[in-house]
C-alpha cells in the first residue's frame, strides 16, 4: 500500500483526485492539507509520497517544497502545478521533487507518477519535461567527465535499472558495476541514484554518447 498525503487548497480539485485514487487498491490517502502549516504538521506521521500544490496560502512554492523534503527526504514529492514553464520544473527538481505533473494532465498521469516515485523513480509530465529540456546547461557539467563505460552505466541507472540488470546487459560483474556506480556518484557529488536522475532531468540528458 502506497500512503499518500495530498496538499492542495482547492477542495474541488482534491475531491477529483480522491475519486481517481479511490479506484486503485494499492493507494491510500492518509492525510490532507490545505496550507503549508497543515502539511508540515501531517508529515510527523509516516507517508510514502506527498502530492504537493506549490500555490497554497501561507508558506508555499519552493520554500515549502524545501521544508517538505527536509522532513521526509528527497525523491518522495510529486509537485502538482498549473505551470509547465521550465523555471518551475527545474527549481522543483533542484529542491528535491521526484515528480512534476501539470494539473491539466493529472487525471491521466498521476497514478503512473505515484507508482514510479514510490519505487524510487522519477516522473515528469510530457509538457513539463519538454520545457525543462530546453533550459541551457550550466557551465559545470560533470557528465562530460564520465568515461564511455561510466556514461553507459549512468544512463542505465537513470533509466531505473538495477545493478544486477546492468551487469547482465553489459556482461560485467556486479562488483564492477557497483564500483562504476560509486565512481559516478563521486563525480557528481551525489548521494543516491535519485540525485543522478534529478541531474539528468535538469540537463535534458538521455541515453547516448557523451
């Protein structure tokens, strides 16, 4: 069972989402909030994924997202937004969100997003992802320092492949792939694969040569 907290100040939108979520036996809403203060109080109890509207009364936006991530950890928040402009997408990813779904596509894509994020993957709605990919890359590009083999493994990690799957695909030992993974994380100054996924989304990276 995936435990969800829903934070949105629009009652009609919340009710619509609750109806969609109620159709799936593996999903359960364990808390609802209409502002940032209520949300942070709810997070004292366990949950798996937070569905977060960035535009709520009181503390909101990236500041609230940062507070939520500090409480529950990165990679467990899906941002629900009216905006698909790249600045909103990029800033949300930088702040630790693992999902970004525009409200006009929420009914079709939200279930997929929840399941992916609960499985330590990332989900960005198509329009938001296209917008984010257009952002100019910053000067510091650690992916440029990857060896060809490291880039192969980086792409597969970002794609959600497990160490054992990568080892089979590349005909390498699990130990060798684990060593490459450690080196990749060091080059990116990253703690987890979720951090690599954030980086890949910010830079519009996909499988392919350096």
